[in-house]
C-alpha cells in the first residue's frame, strides 16, 4: 500500500487511523502526522489530521498524567520549517538583487 503509493495522502490517513485504532502506538502516530504535514492536503484531510493531533494529545495527557502539548510541538516544528524556508527564499532574493546592482550594466 504505502510503499507502492507513497504520494497518496488518503492512504497515509488510513494508515494513521490503523496506528491509532489497532496498534495504539502514539509515537508512530506523531511521526506520521509530521510526515503528513509536509505534504499539500485538502481542507478535509487537514481536518482529519487535526483530529488525530488532538486525539494523540488527549491520549498522551491521560496516559502520562501530565500536560503534554504535542499540538504545540508540532505547530512549532511546522512554523520553524516555514520560517527557514522563507528565510532561504528571502536570502536568495537579496543575493540576486545585489548581484544585479553590482553589475556594471544593470
């Protein structure tokens, strides 16, 4: 399944459901959620991922007895990656601008 169709978001969502319902392995679920957040998804797929994030957060909070904020961690990780991407893009744009300005015939 997933090996044959690595780009299928729906298949990854079904795999995520299997990990939650059958295996109850929350660490694997967190890893799969991180992988899913890197790909472009439709809004309904994003809602499903959000649901599983909240479910994992609730499970970890109940099982460990402390306030584990997995949602905040995943959000921070996502924003950190976006920031790095935007920073690289901005740096490349400035480098191109300065290279144009340094030319004798702009």
